[in-house]
C-alpha cells in the first residue's frame, strides 16, 4: 500500500504528531519491527559516550519538549 501525504502543507508540529502516531502503532507489535543491522553499533557508541559523560540523558518529556521547540 502506498500512502501519499500532503507533507508540504503540514506544519512541523503536525509532522511530529504524525511520527508519534506511527511510532505508537509500531510499538503495539514490537516483535514485528526488525532493527537495522547498524543499530547495535550505534547503541554501543552511545553507551560509550554516556560512560565517558560525553552525552547526557534527558527524561522523555523534556526530550520531546526540546525537539518540538527546535522544529517550531
């Protein structure tokens, strides 16, 4: 099935809301979503950056707030 969306006409906030809806739907059956092969490498690198304090962890609500502010 091919779905065409009026992306050019959508605001950034609408696009983020759409992505959140898609993600919520995908999360209902996580066993059907296969991680790409490169994902493990990225996760290992991020864990390393956390251990060396090159990265910081944010609560999900704060992360979403910052993302929304950056795209508004």
